[in-house]
């Protein structure tokens, strides 16, 4: 879960910065691109785990011992030191709740302007 959280957090942080610079207003395209970037980034973060899901355990074993997998948001380093915690899931849900609240706020403001 921590790989997913890290993968989603990077584009989320960029999106929050843009959102703040635009005086807390999000365009339609921002509401599409930021969640899409979060999804792509999460897939990038868990790419070394995909062979295990597809049943290629020997490839997964090789990738899990290869430091070059750090290109996937420090996947190898995190696997060496990771611990299980429910806080990763909480953080993951909070990121998506924040995106949904921003979209809801934009909808509310748009309806109020008309």
C-alpha cells in the first residue's frame, strides 16, 4: 500500500501546488488530469510487482532483488525497509477524498455562478 500512496502523492502534491497558485480554483482539465496522473503514477510505482500478479514468480523474484527497481519511486529501497501499517490506507483514502472534495467544490461554485 505504501507504493500506491507514494505514487499517488507525487502528482497530488503537484496538483495542490497548481490549485493553490490558481487561487483554489480547478479547471475541468485539471480535474481530469490530476486523478489520471495519480493513477498512472500509482501504476508506475507498483510496476515491479505486476509479474507476481500475472504468475511470473521467477521474474518477480529477480526484480525484487534488483536495486535498479528504484526507478519505480524507490520500490527496491521501500521493499527493504517497509512495514505494514493501516496508516498507508488512511493516507491513500485521504488523497482521493481531497480530490473528490475539490471537484465537488468546483461543481458547487459553477452551479452557484449560473
